[in-house]
C-alpha cells in the first residue's frame, strides 16, 4: 500500500546490518509490499517479523554469531529471509545455487564447514535432492517457507568478530571457484553490502511504487546486493523468481506490473528471440529501467533491446570481490556506446601499467579499485587475499581505460575467464573434471564468442594414444561433476595440443 508513503527513505551509510533497512521500512510503513513468491505477497512488516522468527528457529538449533550458515536453493521467501535471519544472529550466510552439481555443493560445504544448512524445497527440486543427501529434515516452524534443515557435526568453530565494528563483520560469503579451480569464499561485510545496496537502489531511483523482477539468483552477488538488497533499501517490491524463463519474463513485463528488470545479456537475447518467434512487437508495459550485468554487453544486443523496450539498457561493471558494482551508466545520461559507466560515488578507480604506476586518461591497463565496496578477504586464504589487495587497492585483473569524462571501458578480462550466461567459468576447474576420464591425455578449455555477447565453453582434447573417446562419452562423464553452465558446448579432438618445451599448453595457438 504505497499510498501511505510520505516520500521519506533511509539515508545512506546509517545502518550496521543488512537486516536494518527492512526493519526501517517495517517500523514506518509496515503495509508496503516487500517480497512476492508466486501469488503470495509479504509486506515489510511481515518480512521483518518472519525473518526474526526464522532467526529464533535457527538459534534454537545452535546457530550463533560467527557460525557459517549454508543456504542451498533458488529465489523464494526461504532464501531471501534466511539471509536476513542470519544477519540478525551475526552468522555468515552462504547462499548457494542449488543447480550446482553434488560435487560442487559438497566441496564448498567441506571448505566452509557450516553448522546448519537450509534447503528451499518448495521452489527447487535440486535443493530437495541435495538436502536428502545431507540428511535434511522438515521443521514445523519452516513449513510455511517450504524449507528443510540439516545440522553438521563437523562444523568449524565460530569466527570471533566481537572486537570489530558490527558493520565490518562478515554478513555473506559468496563462493567463486577461482582460477585454481578450488572454491574460494569471498567474505563480504555488512558495510560492503549496505554500501552497494544503497547506491544501487538510489541509482535506479527505486521507490515503494516499483516492482522488480527478481530473477537474478540471490546466490550471485549481482542478485544479492544490487537487486535484492538494493531494492529493500529503497522500499521496492521484489518478485522472487526461482529461475529464468523467457516466456514467464515476457508475460510479467507485458502484464504491466513490472517496472524494473535487471538481467544478464543472455536473458535479453532470449526475450527478443521469443518476440521474433511469436511475430509481434514487445509491449514494455510500465518498464522504466533496464540494466545488464554479469557479462559483457554486446553493443548490437543493447541497441536491439532499447528499440524493443523504448527505454535505455544501462550497463555496469563489477565483481564478487567488490560486492559487486564498481561503475554503472547514469540514469539521466544514458549511453549509446559500450562504456560500463561512471565510477559509483565514494569509490576510487585507477588504471595501472605493468610497472605498477598509474596511467593517464585513455591508456589501457589493469583496473584497480579502492573504497568501502572491497571484500574483507578470501576465507582461509590470507595469501591469496594479499596477492590481490594491499590494504588500499584491489587488483581486479581486468583491463580497462578511463576517458576524460570519467567513463570506464573494459577492454579485456581476467586471463582465461569464460563468462557464460552471466556465470563465471574457470577453465582449470573444467579441465580437472575432464582429465579424470581415462581416455583423456591432455585437455585445454577456452571460451569462444557466441551469439549476443555470450561465450561458448570449448574443450580441446588430446586422447591417450590408441584411445578414441567421443564427445558424447565425455559429456556424459562430466555431467555429474560440473553444473550445466560449466559443461563444454563443443568438443574438439586433436592428435596433439600445442605446448612449450616445459609442457605448458599454448591456448592462444588453438584453432576452432
């Protein structure tokens, strides 16, 4: 009920916990809609109260400050409220996409050593399957959320953060595989997430009259901080969508309820393909803001989307370690080129050459970032943390340039990183799974451009001499080892792969 809203909203940088903005709205405007799952709508007052009850349920089962709390699921009330409940206890939420393979789910669990895990059964069959493997059981207090719980007896001790400013304690840990193929837990503090949430909501001018299509996974930092927390900060309503369907998204947009849509480029491409197939123009309803992130935005796709919707498609840049947003195009000054926008307020960016010195305008070098958005570090990996963050500047590993107007352009990305449908794919992880096959001698995984800015995962295989594995054999072999978006879409077989004298494969010499 937005008619009771008088135009006020919380100031930036006033909260210590990511649960505080919801409580702020609940205290002043409890009837305003906050979250929706299907036909069910939950107000800010209900969301605050329900997350408090969930926190009590978790506390009764031993979850406390500094404990890790695994959330295996997809977007819905259970995932969204669990993040808030963990924050109210001072526990570390670890949201995990249930569509990861069992091996990936278990590897992260073994690294994080959580005390409790919640599985979002009602919105994800995959979550139910993982929960069954982990011994999850129904809990009466969670029946309305469609979730189950599991407790682990081998949990690591709670991390003692009592001596730190509450805002600088870890709120959420997002896992990224890293270039080594081993899981890395990115520790994001309340301050990190609140900083991005406030500025994301403000940059889109979100109000209680807005309704957001929340399909980006809360298990991904874009969906968590920029979309979910960004809109909660400003009083918008987030419709929680478990997984993307072009048909569902188009129906929601044309139905006239959705005012903001945040997606990855491939989502927009699928929506446009659907409109072409059905043979009539897209009706944008009341869409007033579109944004793309999570993968490079092809300029041709950007222009087609803008022509179809009649509004600008805003672009941005960020990474998990920066919670995530570093830059975004301005709502009042939309761009028609491929810039990722202006650096967000209170963040510093410099472009650095090979010698470590700052480069002048329009020179290409490594993008380095400083400000309240930079992660606390990688969990249990101080050496890896120190390698990318000297205490002031975070080294992104991405190449870019800043022009005279302060606009950032990303001209390259971290070595070998593949971005497929908005998700990061790290070749060493894929190669490690493939080379477990007894017929594979050597393997090299690379990304190749596909349609609309997406990338295809291509595997080059050098078979064991005398063996003749097929693409079907290898695809079946890795099916239970890698989540779908990491699996190669193309297999190329070679008698030998180009390599140095030391045996290092020269990926830049691979053809195909």
